[in-house]
C-alpha cells in the first residue's frame, strides 16, 4: 500500500462509516481495486482508522459526551454495546473468513438496499425524539440489531438505525443514537485489532501496533489515515442527518442497489 492508496482508503472510511452503505464493503472493494486486499497490514489499517471516525462523533456531540452529570447516557451506551462485544468476540473472525469476499458482499449490499427502500413505510408512527426517552431495554435491543452488521456489507449504521426505528425512535434520533453507539463499539474493535489480535506480518505473528511502529511509513499511514477519516467523517455526519430528515432512507437504498449490481457484474466478469 502506498501513500495515495492509504489516503483514498481513509477518505472512503470517513465518508461511509456513518452512512447506511457499509464502510467495510467499500474499503474491501477499494483495496481489491488496488490489488492489496490480502495484506494484513491493510486490513488492520482499515480498522485502526476508525479511531479518527470515532473522534468525529465525539467532536460534533462533545456537549453530550462530556456532560458527566448525565450518567444514564453512558450507561445506555454500555448496555447497548454488550451484545456486540460478546458476539463479536465469538463469531466475527469466523464470519469474515467465510463472507469477506467481493461477490457475497455485493449481494448483501443489494439485499440491504431493497430493505432501505421500504424501511420508512414500515415505521410510520415513530414518536421518540429525545435521547432521554430511550430505555435500557430499547438500547440493548438496538445493540442486538447492530450485531447483524458483523456480516460484511450489512452496515453497522444501517443495522443500528433500523433497530432504533423498530424501537420507536424517529429517523433523526435513531441516526444520532447510532452515532453515539458507534463510539464504544468501534473503540472496542480498534483496541482489539491494534493491541490484542494476532496478524500475519513478514512471516510471523505480530500485534497491530507492532506493524504500525515497524517503520516510519506505516506510522505515517496510521496518523494520516486517522486525521483524514476524522475530517471527512465530520462532514459526512452533518450531510447524512440533513438528507435523512428530508428524504428518508430510499436514496441510500438505491445507492446500495446500483453499487451492488455494478460490483457484482464487475467481479463476476
């Protein structure tokens, strides 16, 4: 992976992490296009730059995240992230080994697109507009929905937003809670991938941080990737909130279907 490829992957991560179109799918396709999808450093890089996207949410909603007088906010996020921590540890690597291939991901993109086309029609009476109205039970159920995104191509944002709407949250609140929930979820995934998971690098098993500090180039990629993902994600979040309030999710459904069909044809041929 060269510097241009690292920058492009970071831009893709920032643009897609909080949209219901699967950042994992887009980064895998980008890496495949560049011919670097089999590299463990690239895979770890794709996960580690999520840290920049996490900081974008914290920066945009800093009053919420640093209001320590509202203990319930933090407890709800802890309750909601528990399913992903447990099921992710048990099944994530196994699922990726089977489904982290371009054609299955393209098919999942298409199927998810059709779901988004009709999702606004399924939930027409959603009344919850404030985070305080989300109970611990609702938070936990949304967390269960989020686990569907362990299948590459589903989209963590799409799964958790649909889960929120199924629990009575408005489109805006479901999207915002999805952003909040992304922080502990992706932080856990990033910490696991950088500090705990074993990767294959230069014919030996190493930790993610060992690959990052193995040379100045890798360290530069890591720092630059996170900065770019942070900046791009800031704009993507604001852009997404405005669009879903005005148009709902059908726009993203058509996007997923069109991109999924294009990628399916591309990889089949």
